[in-house]
C-alpha cells in the first residue's frame, strides 16, 4: 500500500464514524480541495501519484472517483466511499457500525444482569438500557481515537458494581481511585481512561434525562470551599456517633474564614448563627454567596454587617458549595448572591438557587449597578452573550435581573464583580 493510498483510506476512515454513511445514509464524499489541499499545491508529480492511488482504490471497489470535465482535460472533483467494510478491512480495523452493534449487545447484557443482581440500582439499569438502544457508530471514537466500546461498557459495569458497594455520599472508604483501578483492572489509570472514553455517551445520556451511575467518588477531584461568620455546624457522622453523641458540632465563634471540603460538607445537617446580626430588619440569619475570591475576602473580613455569613461560590458551584447551600437553606437562612454582571454571572446565580432549592436574592446585580460601573466594564465575546439563552424565565423574573440583562445585551459589555463596591 502506497503512502497516498494510506492517506486516502485513513482520511475516509476518520470521517466515516460521524457521517450519515455509518448509519445507513448517503455515501461519504470527500472533496480534494477540503481534504487534500496540500496535495493539490505540492506539484504535478505528487498530484499524479495521488490520482494513481485513487484509481487503484477505485479498481478495488473501495471508492469511486467523480471528475470535472473541461475542454482541455479533466480534474478530480469528489472521492466517494463505496465499500466501508472493505475500507476498514484494508486498514485492519473494525467497522464502526459493527463495533456499535457489539457495544449495544454488551449493554443489553449488562442491563439484564443489573436488573437481576441489583434491582434497586435504577441508575445503572436505566443507563445500560439506554446504551443498548442509543450507541451510535460515532461513539466508537473519542477525540479521533478509536476505542473498544464493548470493553469500555463491560469495564464501566464492573466499576458501577464496585461503587455500589464501596462508595457512600460520593466518597470511597479506605481506598484511593487509583488503588481501586488496580484492584479492578490491574491498571492504575484504567478508571481515568474509562471515564474519558465514555464521557460523550454519559453527557448525551444526561442531556436526555437518563440516570447515570454516580462516579464522583473516583473522578480524582476534591471540591472544597470557604465560609466565614460566627457559625455552628451540626454533623451527622453516621455510625461514628450514637445516642447522645449522634450529632457533633463544629463551632466557629470568631467568624474567621475556614475551609470546608466536600467530605465535611456532605455531613453537615444544620447550620446555626452563633451571633445573629440584629441590626437588619430581616430577623432570619442571612448568608451571602460570593462568586469571586477577591470579593469574598473583602466581604468576609470587613465590618459592613451586610450578612451573618459568607460562602465562596468559586464561579459555578462545585459539590461542596452545593451541599453547603442546601444546608444553609434547610437551616432557615435567607440567601443572597453577589456575582459578575454578565450572562455567566446570572447563570451562576441560577445554579446557586438550584442548589439551595429556594429563592435567592441577587445583591447589586441590577441595571443601576451596571450603569454605575459601565465606564470600567469589559467587552463580551459573542459566545459569552449567546449564553443568555440558558437563563430560565424564572431567573429573568427575579427583581433586577431582566433590567440587567437588557443593559448587558444593549451594550455588549459585562462588569466584573471585583470592581463593585458593596
């Protein structure tokens, strides 16, 4: 096989999995101008070798060539794939549509096994059942790298089995993710690779509202956040405490800034204000979540008395922030949120409300604040402005938000939280 033949075959194979051809549609077509532009400008000898390679593949029945006819000659117009099976056989690789079929069969077997062995594991059963119908040829490659999708699904089923028995509240007990990977697969990085291979399928399942097994315990990230204010945290530590000691308290009477990782946030059942600020008209203790770190420290160490407690949201709330927001909400705190005055900042407000499960009042996120800071604003990219479509009607209806959005869209600018005075 010549280098030109290999180039044509590999280019067709690379495009095939994501084409309509792979799912029974129209044959895959390549235009030389788009796919082989370097050959067209490499000189007559290189172009002639390329054409000869195409004609040999045409003789073998793998492709056909379409030509543009001119009065003084002809020019290659299109390369059309005729026999995908022969293409992949020539390359010694599996046909993506066959691989997708095998993967669907594997998922069907795993769905039946989970239903028989763990009937209460609805997420695993639903996910594998969805895979049994939803796997497509394009899923057999990730980042232009072919994967053994059947093996990935089998390995993911083993991982889901292990997590069902060894993970609690998103944590592994007594073992690291890499040690678990060695135990399950004799490969310290297999879990990491596996989650990357299945990431597109997992994302698609979630967008379709299909439950997916919780793999957060092995994703090797450790969410944490910061809290300030004179607070007491009641913890439920499971079997570690019994009887009168069922709840253990962490007190921060001085109100200093403290760090709370997810492993602790997951155990917090209740938050109490040790010294509520009675100068505010609202009798409920008040938490302010703050999007950016610089502003969080300015507010948390200041003496403005605008809140009883401050929580660092850190942009889009991670799992530790989400757990704490929920704990503050069920403990009776009113919640305000301070963030950037741009579409992303409003989306973060929306996520804060989702995590708290209650209405959240924006703090200085309004048209008046925007206009006061406009001379120091920044121009927004079109991609940033396009994010407004993700802001729900309920969020737009919050007092101040619709007016703020109107100013953002009218000016195409945004205000960073760090320049706002609170």
